[in-house]
């Protein structure tokens, strides 16, 4: 990538390995900017020459010298200008302010990357950074016997976007839906179903959730019910036939519901191993912990003491296992099944301590040598007054949100001029793509760790920084190209105006944005880039005539390239792009 070449050149010229290279917010400051001189000056300013100028400490003899950060930047630039490889892609290097170094891509480099967009088409943006490596992404993971609430949206769409990002980087990607189908909550349902003599095969997902909420209302007045739930879950773990039969019906009903919602969302996850899958794999984990002297007994429970955090509970005092035990068994299974180099868990921020404990125990077991474990913690979609809770009956059904978004999108399409040219079937398809796209994008445009306050109006953003705005821009490029016929097949511009140059410089950043979004586990970086690109195309479109104007052929190719990059980016975010809107 262009970025890598620039970073390597700066390393050689400055003597520093940790290089920060940013995209300037103001296009006047180039295509890339580095504060390396300020960084270097901070490192070496502890010593001075007799004349008062600073020198590097003995720990950093290779760092370039200078009296101040600006002089250091000038000295770095002087070296960079002699770099023959760098000169092939950089047309101009400037020093700005107290020592920022700005890089401007050469016209040749821009043209070469632009040609790649046209040549690679749908594959543009694909990299081979992960070639030969595998990554497991644990995402979505809803709990059995509960409706798919709006709270499940974040892990599902962020996880799917990360899956798509890493696939673009050339990794072998395995998506695993770690279903919550085990635990004390099933004891509560088993108690409700048996005590009321209900037929589990006839219980809908709504009824199961109603029973769960009702149990906790009863438990508030009768704490002994907690012991009843624990007793029933222990029966389930021990293989009691009645408990197992009821549980199997609950799982069957839940999976059918989940598949329906995933289909509506356009999400497909490779594997769906529930927590119950690891029931017979936990004894081996407990045995290994014991052999390695990591387990100790404490008040009847089996625990692992951990540095700087509470101990991890492996087996409770009543003999039942924990999420931690099951997640350890999951890691062991994934290591044996897929041998991934990277484990990504896209799970809520409220589970941060759990994952710190999990990763530390895996390290103590010696499982994670040369493996990387990452918890991508997402904030909550919550009410203004606090957290959503199925237990309290305070949640929003995801399907209701999706259907409302589709209906609102359809209403707008019906009133629009372009909508009059669509058949009823086309209107339905476009409304679904636009409505669901709007909900997904609203989530993905936020940095994952950010909490989102649920508001029925704000979540249905259909204009401005939104999926419909991006989808409409793609439809606009399609419309321009359709009107032009075959004129977009070839052609180049002798010179570019400001709007064309700004758009071109933004287009060629796409592969790097994929790399940055993946590296930072932040699909929002890609979403922000796509919005910026769409804005710049629409500004160009509004200011210049494309068909029949100057540089017609080049402008048509520029239009085609913009549509292609927007489509490629939206595919990564899991958002459809209707041909016309």
C-alpha cells in the first residue's frame, strides 16, 4: 500500500520505528500528514550540545537531530526527498507549523491507483495482509428463549462488518455464533413450564420470554424460587430426561425465530455452536487446570486466582459450571478445530472483566502463545433512563424496529419522483434495502464503544449521514452511466479541476480505510469515509456537467469508480445498494 511505503521511508529518515501517519482533515495539507518531528523532538530534548541545540540520548543515537521540532522536520524532509522509491509516488513534501510533514501524492500515483479501481471492480480494496492466517470472530450470540431485541443489533452488525473487513484483508475468516442456550436462566423456564404443566412444543418465543419475565417478578416476592431454578438447571446439566426434552423444544423454537431475523437482516454466520455444545468438553478443561495447579478450592467452589482482578470461578459451590468454564472449553475447541491466529469477541462492554479473566487463564494454561485475543467491546443501545432488560420486561423487539424502518422508507419512495417509475415489487425491494440499511448504518456509524440512546425518531435516519444518502449516491452514479451508454469505456483528463482532484484523492484511500477499520476494529471509520466520498461526488456532480461537458469520458470513469467504491464499502458494512431509487 502507498501508506506502508511512506511509513517505511519516514522510519529510515527519522530513526524512529513508531510512525503516526494521518489523513489531514483539510485537503490543502496533502494526502498524508505526520507529526514524527514533534515526536522525535520530545524523545531527544533531554540533552543539549554546548551551543544549546538538542541531541539524542544514548538510547536513541539514530534519531535525527535539530535545535527544535521544525528544524528536525526540515532535516527529515531533506532525507525523504533523496528517497528514490518515495519519489515514485510522492509529488511534493512540505513542512508546516511547528514540524508537521505533509505528503502530496504524485499525479502518476493517483492515476495508477485510479486504473486499479476500474480494473479490479468489485475486488478493489482487497488486500493480502492476512494471507495464510485465520481469524475466528465470535458475534451476535443471542440468548435462547428470548426475542431478538434491539440490543442484539450491535454485536450482530458490527461482528458481520468485522467479518467482511477481515475477509477483504485476505484472512481465512470463521464466524461463530456462540448461542446462549445454557445456564441458570433455563432453570427458571424449566420451573415455569413444569409447575404450570405447559406443553413446550406449543410455546412461542414471545410466550417463553413472558414466562421468563414472570418468573423474576415472582422471585422478587419469593427468593426461594432462585433455588428452584438452580435445582432445575443442575438437573439439565446432569442429563435429566424431562429437563432435556423441554430444553430441546425451547432451543428448536428459538433457532427458528433467529433464522427468520437473520434472513431479514441479510446476515449469515458460518457456525452456531451453543454453550451446551461444550458441556462434555468442560471436564477436560477442569482437569488441565488441576494438573497445572491453577485451581484452588474456596468456600466449596473451584477458582483460579488472577493477578490484579477478582478470581475466576470455574465451578460454583453447588457444582454447576460458569460462563468462564464454557468459554475456556470454547477456546480449546476453536484452537483444535480451526487453529486461528486471531480471536475476536464482539461482545458488550459490560463483559470486559469476564474477557480479561478468560484471556489471562488461557495465557496461564499456555494456550495463547503467538495467538492474539481481542475483545471488541460495544456500548449499549439503551433508554435515556437506563439499561434495557428482558428480565424486567423493558426491551424493544428488533423486528418491530426493522419493519417500522421499511414502512417509513416505503412512504418516502411512494412520494418521490423516482418512486413513480418503480413497479410495486421494486418498491418493496428498495424499501427493504433502504429501511434495513438505515438501521444498520445508524449503528455502524458510531464508534463501537459508544452507548446509543434509543429514540424511535433518531434511529430512523433517512437523510444526511445515513445509508439512504449513500445508496442514493450509488443510484445517481448508475443513472448517469445508464444515460451515457457506452461512453464511459475509456478516456483520461489532460488536467483536473479542484472537485475532480479532491474526489480522485479520496477514492484512492479506500484500501487503506479498510486496513485501518480492521486494525482498529472500528467499522465506523469505513462508514465515515463512505459518507465523505459521497459528499465529494455530489459536490462534483452539482458543480460540473458530466455528459456533454468537458473531460466527459474521464468524468464518466470517475463516476463509475465512485459508484464502485461506494458499493464495495457498503457490501462490507452489510448494506444493499439498489440499482435505482
